[in-house]
C-alpha cells in the first residue's frame, strides 16, 4: 500500500521524518519497501505568468515567451508546447533547478539562436504523468514565484508499505494511523463521521435488498441520492488518489475510491436511472446471489465475462449488474449525465470474494481488501463520510436509506497472563540499555491500550501473578484470537530489537527422529539397488469418483489429489522413453489421498517402476535384440532391498488392478499385514501408452514397511556365519497349477520349525508343465539347504527333517512326490 505522509499527518499528530517512521513501521512488522520523496521531483520549480508569447524567429514549432517568475525582470524562455499562450500561469523550472524524474539540470542555453533562461514544465517532466500533450497550467488564484510543489501535491513523501496477510486493517490510512499513534504515542485525529439526518419514511420504498446467503453477504447498506452533479474532483482529492496510485475519474467515483483508501471499506455507486431501465418493477429489487451457469456480465474494464457458480453478483431484477466485491458492471456505471446514484456499502465473505476473483482472473483494490477482511464495525462510518463528501462535492442529497444487517457480534475477550508474557518473550533491555529486566504489568497495559485493547485486571492470590481480561477492538477482530496473539502485539510494539539476545542454554544435541533416520536408510537402499528417486506434484486430473477434489485448486485442470504413486511414475517413465532416454528405473516417497465410505483418508507410500533393457546404451550387450527384465529379475531388485533390512515378505497372486498383468501381479504382506503390491503393467495398458513390453511397478505402505524396522532399531545382534558344511536335498513333486510357490514355501518353513531351525534356505529351481505332467498340475523342484551353526549335521538328522517336510506337503496339499 502507498501511504501519503502528508495525509497520514492529518490523521495522527506525528512529526517523525519519513526514514525514521519507515524504520519504526518496519520493526513493528510493516515492511517499508521504498520511500518515494516527491519533494525532490520539482525542487526549484516556481509558478510563472506568461506575459507574452511570440513565434520563434528561427523555428516553426517553437515559441519565445516572456515569463514573470517573481524575480522582478521577466525571463525569456523558449517553449515548444502547442498550448503555450500569453496570460497562462505555468510551472517554470528556473536556472539551477533539478528535475529528478527526467534527470535534467536547468541551465541557460541558446535554442536556435535565442537564449532561454528556464523551462516551462509539463506534468510528465515533473513526474506526475507518463506523457503529456503540453505544458501544465494553473487556475487562479496563484502567487507568481511561489513553489509549485504544494499546488501539485509534490510536498509529500510516499511510503511503499507491505503488511502480512492477517493485518487487513493495514490496507487503510486509518489503520496505519492507529498503528503510528500506538508506536509514537502521538494523538489520533480520526473523527467518526456522523450519520446523515434521518429522512421521513416513505409509504413505498424505491428499492428493496434481498440477500440469498447471509454468510456470503452479512450486511448491505443502500443509499439513494438525487441531484448529483458529476464533475472533476477538486485538486486535493485528485492528488490523494494519484499519490496512492489511483487515476482520478470524476467526483462520485473518486469519493468511493477515497473512502476505500481511508477506511479500507470498498463502496460502489450505481447510476439509478440505468438501474431502472433493467428492473421496471416498483420497488426495484437489489439482490446478492451466486451467479447461474452461462450468465454474462460486461465489467467496467470493458470485458464481457462468462460467469460461473463461484461468482457472487449484485443483481437488479435478478439481472447481474456487478461482481460483488470485485468490479462493477459497465451497464450501470456513473457517467457525465448521471443525476441519481445508488451508493452501495456492503460486507462480503473473504472466501467468497477470493474464489470469485480467481474464477475471473481479476484482482482489484476492492477485492484485495475483501479477501483479507473488511472491518465489520466501520461500515456505517465509511459510508457516512462518503455521503457527506457527495453532498459537499457533488451536491447530492439523500432520499432513501436501507440497511440489511445480519452481522455476528464482534465481542471477544481473551485472558492474558503476565507470567506467560515473561515465559515467551524473556528479558528486555531497559530504556538506557544498561540492564535486562522483565516487562512490567504497567508496560504491557500501556502497549495494548495504545492499540485500542481494553484491559481489566482479574483478582489474583499472588501479587506477582497478574492476569488480565482483554477485550479485542473490532478492527483487530480477525487476527487476534488467542493469548499468544496478544503477546505478539506486546513484543511487536515494544520493539523486537529491545529483547535480550542471549540464547537459552543447550540441554542436549539435536538428533533426527527415528522414523526419519529409517526413511533415509530406505531411500539409500533403493538408490543402491539402481533406482533414481523421483518427486511429483500431488495435484492430478480427476479420473475417478474416489479422488479428493480440491475446492480452490491452483490450476483448474489439476483439481484433485493423487490416490496412488503409480500414475505419476508411469507418466515419468513414458516421458523419458519418448525422449529416447534409457529406461527410467525410479522410486518415489509421497503421500496419497482418497475417500471412501468412512470419509477422507491419506497415507504415506513408497512406489517404484522398473523396466526396459538394463543393457541399453552400455558397452556390453547380451544380444543385439532388446532383452527386457524378466518378472523374477525385477522382483529380485525389490527383494534385495527387503533382504538388506532383514524383511521376510510374502507374495500372493493378485488380480484386482486392471492396469496390471493378472498372472504376473502379487499382493505383498509383511508380518500378516498388507504391505502393497508388485506386478507387471498389463500389455494392453502398456501398448496404449507406447511403453516397452515389460515394465514392473510396486507400491508399498510406508507405515507397514517401517514398523518392524522401528521395533528392531538398536537391538540388532551379529550372527556369525556357520563354519560347518551345508547339506542339500532336492524335493520334486506334481502340484495343482493354482497352488502358489509362496504357499508351499511357507508350509515348508513352518514344518521345519521357522527361521531358527536347521533349514537354511528354500529355493525353487525348476518348473515344468506339459508332456508327462497330469492335467491341471505342474512339476516343481525345490532345493532345500540344511545347516547347523555348531556342528556338522549327520545323514540321519538331515534325512529325518527332510522326510518331515515331504510328509507335510503330502498331508496338506496331496502333492505327488517325484523325489
């Protein structure tokens, strides 16, 4: 926000210089990004009176002027402006003057043989306009030789101030004035405008107000004024708007913008006669509702906008005439012939205005204030001052006023403890910076009272334990909600630079949480297995009803949250493949979201993708033809990570995901809990995306994966390798085709007595189905390895255990043994 120092001093009695004030505001949390000293723009420029204006003897477009600049003898000045003429009062830069905006030092100089002793200036040369058609002229009365800066508003300093999003009151001159008064102790000179005299009620009002949703528009005040005379605004009003970066238009529109800048309350003026051409009913109905699909509105910027259901609109006879809180409509704008206006002063919901403005890609001074939150308590004060100015500057008179008010109460009382103030803020330096002490109760009371808070001490059993009941003023209602907010106000106003700089004593060295340490190890293990870590946005396109849809997405196309990691990984693999890069073997750790019968859910997962020819682009190739990974090779990469952490993962056939090959997809479980899945992309799905033939993906529940690692962390013990020889036995049999190897392996381990038994490993080394194998069955061959850690096993021990395992398979699955 651009803050005029001259205007600010009319609202608060402060004589601080701009740089000092800027430093105080910055330390209080309002960053002053730039100080624009306009006093340097026209230093040495005075009011001149053109006494005579003759054509230049040697140039067709130049004129030679005799100008009285208050120095006794007129000065000869050569001027090229087409509007230069005798009798005009103009700004003149005399010799020695410096025009900062165009970086020009004025010196006497000959122009086509005529000595020019100065320069008659345009507004562009003085920095008040981007370009000008001619020199600027003053209306009488003015004093010849007087400094032009007070006449042009150049005796001012502009502070470019940025506030945090929670400080909606900082987007108004009154809000900044309150802050400066609290920081400096200077008296505030903000007068609350009185309401206009009450008018006799009419038997039939000229208009009524209808609000469809009180939460979207809790208050709406409409004021009908007649006898309005639209004309240019007086110079003082134009200068204040220009200092704030707004373009003057006419007195009616300028007054609404002036009130917006001063009070932070947006207003809008409708041409009443144009409203009547839209709604011929009596009384006219002014409505506030959400737009209907496919409705259109031509806004003041000349654009025809297609409205959506997110747009809050003002209507006349149910016809949209303005985007509520954003921009008015061109059909009802105030123009030179306007004689009656309907002045709107309303409160709109911050969330509704934000969505409406974003839906149209439109941001205005009004929407910026509504989005942060307009002070609900100052609606009447702002509109009352606007009415007074319209009566004074536009000669209007109030004929009817109505207020639809459904504002919630603004009463909020918080408890503040002096002990908590000391605990959070620590010690502060005394005024002479000689020692450190705690903030006193009187200091806390003085600081908060200066900001408009009302404090009342509560009875306390201990003298040192002071507790206050603090009433929050209406203009700070939105951002002061808790005790800690009050403590922040104390620290901010007292000065962050006056607090003790000593850090608290270090109790112990910092450390990473256990789950983060394990996750780092897990990431390192997958990188060690040859996978590249990837990262994708959580925003995705909506493809199925179980996705979580975001109400206000950053990009309309990506309006949902991802429900898995595989989709992003597949798209990344596809993109790299299209660019001719080697296969992208990668993994990602991220959060996924969804919704079901029990409501919304989210979980952290680890997903990965493996595929393509691992020898592509290498010096050595296994053959000239592409050799994609087999299912077992891809599974081996995943298994290598599991083995690194000592995890025993079980695999079961899974056919639920249509994107995956029904015969090459497994559901993974760990310690009886569902861990995730691993499988090959379905050939048809891969062909649709033009991916290589064999691409494998996996997705694991991170919580299930880390749980056993957390339990074992710090309890690992070294298990030495056995120095005694192993004994191998082969076990071959016919088994039903639908019986999985995983079930057989679990049965063998269980029969052997678990992982701590004499059975060291169970490996499948042969599978055959065809001639010689009974229908509906397949031939499987396992190699079982036996070993004892403390002795050499005897033949009898091995044969006894091996026969036990054979019998367990026959008993449970009725397999036909072959060896």
